C-alpha cells in the first residue's frame, strides 16, 4: 500500500496547488485549458507518473482464469499468468467468478505487486448472470426499452454482487444473416433498433454512476462488421464498402459512444482486407477521434495474434505493433503486448505516448469504478448470498420474457387457450426441457434450472384439465451434460431414434389441443454456431407431420436463437408463438401468453425467410434497378422462392386487432434543419386491451448514395383498451433524415421523402414530404 499512499499524498498536494491556482486565476488569468479539471484525470496522471514501463504494459494485458476459457488456450500458461499477476503486470482478468475467487486473485496483485493497481474482473454477462433473461435477440422483440434496461440492471446487480465489475455486453452488431449463430446475441437487423436497444442495455448495466456498487462497466462490441461475415460463417471475411460501414454498421456504435459506454471490443473479422483489431480508421480516427470517446478498447479473444493467421502481420510482435498503433488498448489473451511492446518501443515502432494514452484509459475506468478506493469493493459475500437469483429478480425475468414472445399466427383465434380445456397434449423435444430455455451465453445459470413449458402449463390450468406429456423425439444426443458451456462439446443431433413418436401421436389423438414445443437447442446458436440449415433438426419435422395427421388443433411453441424456416409449419398449424430462449422463467411466461393472462405484444427484430437461400434477408434493402414482382424472369427475384419475408421485420400479432388511420404530416415541406410532425390514429378494434408497437419508417427517395427502401426511424409502444383510439405523433427532424453521403459527411440531402407509420415493416400507409 506504500506506493499507493504516496500516490494519494502526491495527488493531494497536486490538488492543493491546483485549487490555489484556480482561486487566483481570476486575477492572474492563467489559461484554464492547461489545467485538467476532471479530478479522475488528475489522479490517473499521478499514478501514471509512478509506473515503470513493465507495469504500464501490464495494464494493457487481460488474461483468463484457467478454468473457464472462452477461446483457444494452453494450460502451461497458468504459472506464467500467476507470475505476471504478482509483478503487477496484468490489468484485467476475465472468466473468474464468485467473490471468493475474485478476492483471492485481487489479493495476489495487492499483496505482491510493487505498485498495487487493482485488477478489473470481466465476464460475458450477456442476458443475465444467474437469473437468466431472454436471449438478447428475443428480448429485443419486446421493443420495450424500459424492460430491456431493467433486465440489464438486474444482470449488473447480480454480477457486481459476485465480485465482477465489467461485462462484455451489449453486442450491437447489426445482424442480418440467420445462418450466423451469433444473431441471437444482438438486437437484430436494424441499425436504429440496435442503437436504442444498445443504449438501453448500457444504461441498465452502468446506471448513472460507475462507482455505484450495483452497476458494472459495459462493453459495446464488436467494432466492427462482425455480423456481416460472408455466407453467415462465424469469423469470416467482411466485404463491405464505406456506405454500408457508415450508414448501417457504425450508427449503433456511435450511439453507444455518446451514451458513455465504458469500453468497446473490436472484432475477429477483417473488413475489406484490414482486420478490425488492426483497423486504425475505426478505432483511432473515428471512435477516439471524430466521436471523442475516451474509454478503452479491448481486443477480442486472441484477435491481436490472429492478425498473423489472417495474413496481415508477419508475427505476433508485428501484430502487437499494428494493434497498438490502430488504437486497440488492451490485449485479451494474445500475449502480444506483454511479450513485445517493450522491444517495439525501443525500436520506435510504437510510442510511449500511445502506451501512456492506453494506460490512462484503463486506469480511468478503475478510478471510476472506485477500485482504487477499495480493490475489494465488489467482494461482499453477504451481497453474493442475498442479491443473486432472488424472487424479485425472477419475477422481473418472467415479466420481460412474456413481453418478448411474438405471436406469429393465430388462425380462428385458437389462442388464448381456455384454462378449462379438457385435455392438453404437451409434445416435443423442448416441451419439458429445463435447460434449453436458458439459451447460449448463459453466464452462471444453473444447469436445468429453467421453468419448462410443461411446468408452466401445469401451473396455469384449472384442476380439471388433463395435461399429459410426450417428448416424441430427442433433439440432441447425448443430452447436454451438466457443467458444459458452449465451447466444451460438439452438438450431435439425433436422427435415428423415433421410438417415442408412436406415444406422442397416440397422446395427440386423444387430446383436445396439442402444444408442440420444437426449435433449436440452446447451443445451436451462439459463437461458432453457424449453420447452413435453419430448419428443424433431427426428427422434428416428422413429429410435426405425424401429430398433424391425427390432430389439427396444434399450437406451436418455438424455442430458437435465430430466424428459422417456418414455411411448412405456417401452412399447417393454426397458431405459432415465437418464444426464443426466454430464460429462467420461460415456462411461466409462455403459459401467461398461452392462456391469455398476458396479451402478446412482441414484434420481430429480424425477418424470417421462406428459405435459407434468401439469407441475408432484411427489410431495409436497396431497391435495385429491377424490383418488380412481375412474372417476367428479368426481375430481381428467385425462381423457386418468394424474395420477401415469410414473417417480416416488425411483425407480431396480438389477441386484439389494431387499425391505423389518418396518417398526417404537419407540412409537406421541411427545411434541412427544420422539423415536421407525422401523426396517426390507432384504434383497438378488438375485444380486449392490448399493446401495440407503432413504427415509423422513412425513405429518402433519391440520394447521392442509394438509400434503403424503408428505414425504421422511431417507434412507440402504446396500450389501448378495447375500442379506444389514440393519436401517436413523431417529430421528424434532420437527425432522422441525414446519412453518410457521397461527400463523406453526415448531412441531409434535399429532395423527396416517404413516410410510413404502421404495425410492421410492410405497412403501406404512406405520406410524402420534400426537404428544401
Ligand atoms: C470471444 C467473443 O467474440 C467475445 O464476444 C467474448 O466477449 C470474448 N470471447 C470473451 O469471452
């Protein structure tokens, strides 16, 4: 502690001098710009002044706890890591969880190192820590920013109570390819939705003040383009131009920077030949330069070293040089900075200014988190016991889960089911699965801890209702072993065992209604889980057909992490509920919707195709020169499939109906820096109360760069009583109309704009105005 005490004393003297100077400044008029006004910056400078080069480089290094690698690693490095911790040559650890382990690891640094700079502890808390919320894609379907913020705040509270102070979330990669397994981890295909949902998640995680012990630092990832890997293959090359980069991919990152996200993570992919990790334009010029963001950038796992494999760096040393020059501040598990920065500095290949800048960014967050005041601030065993997986947190998880469900089809009002229906057959490989609803990236969830659909249904129905269950077929073999994570085993799908089919069919035959739970296993989506087939694996299709033969009254409950091919399903089954992987309380939340205790209000954050061959499929595409639907062959279309979505972006039904009328603009002309209002009347024409997500779409009809045929620019989730009408008004301003133009700046181009308001992205109610 001696050195830190000196730091504090030094800081106090410095502060006194500054105070005196600032007091006198009115008279002697010294330039205030030469004085750092942020007390944290001053503290950071004082610490930096005491650091040796090896300690500075150490702050730029992050290692994983050996017991929980989330990428390639080798165990002979354990001793090496321990030595480095003792020397104060590590800035952060990831994948160490629990107060006990975190306290022990922190103590190694605090007791052995010369300078005693506390570690920050990071973990992938993606949709809850132990109380698990819907996967991020599913939660986005709620279009409920307050609910999303709340779920992130619970995730933060539970993480912080177990000693953590940093998570690698939210993922704000615009994701348009259902083949990409990580589509489950973001907010879907739209830049605006990714921006507002990303900001809500950041606010939930970080709160107003990072030093609050109920919050943790967030990390916006992956800068950039990771969702655009060719052919939906994870880690694959991204071939996009400047238009796509600036107008589609970067807006959520800019929003995150403006919202004060503490950190960014760069990404594995290359963009047009430059690995994102070594991308100077992205990290130094845009993020830290143009956007003036002052947090730090962490690499992705081993992504600095992988620049060698990409064919961009000659060796790890060269990779370290490229990464630091490009503005990548912290090296996660590449060992590149630790091994090579000192030599690179002496060879003038990196500068001390760059190293100092990166170190200051890291130290700043440690001060903001309050770790310099108390390195064990987040290590509180009592909180760990009391605040994790509480009844209140589970109730919130249920609430968010029910809001995330999307009603895709409801022919003849099959839903909601009566609680007094005589008999329900609950069938399918996911019907009594207590693990799949936890989804991938489930942090510290307990294996098999979710409420299954069967449990949910049983808890909801009246005493006289007979509920029986048959699995029918298995989805995976073997069942996921306890203690697995998404990296620890390959998935095998059962295509052989059909022995349960007959029982399932028999049960269906003798029941009033079938609730059929099919879809994807928890680990079918997520990192490294790209697929060329987005249909139902195993014998699920056969199960559907066999059940359908004997009972047409089928309600399908889908559990999945990506858009799936649902064409056949939607032809034959009267009701479909998209239930994603909904988390700890999945079964209760689904039952809330099945039996009408909650009227579904979710809307799709991604387009669902007819066929995987349409991927990437997204509503905000460009028009092409030949968009017609005419039956002539020379138009942009498929010969064997529609080109539109089966279920479009923004789509979702309710148990009531809404009508949209009287779309009006306040003016039909607008100044480029002006504002106009677009309003619409929405009426609940059905018989029960319900929520509707009212969506505003705009098209800039002609541009110096072609603009998408429609872009989401705003939405409002409103509640309407049966028969009630409300008017919703959106202000349309320059910020909504501008884009990164051919002039390579963000500006509004004069000309014609179309405006649509409706309940999904294929709404046709349209008005037009002109920007002068
Ligand atoms: C690799 C993933 O791409 C990233 O999102 C994650 O945060 C890190 N591994 C750490 O687990």
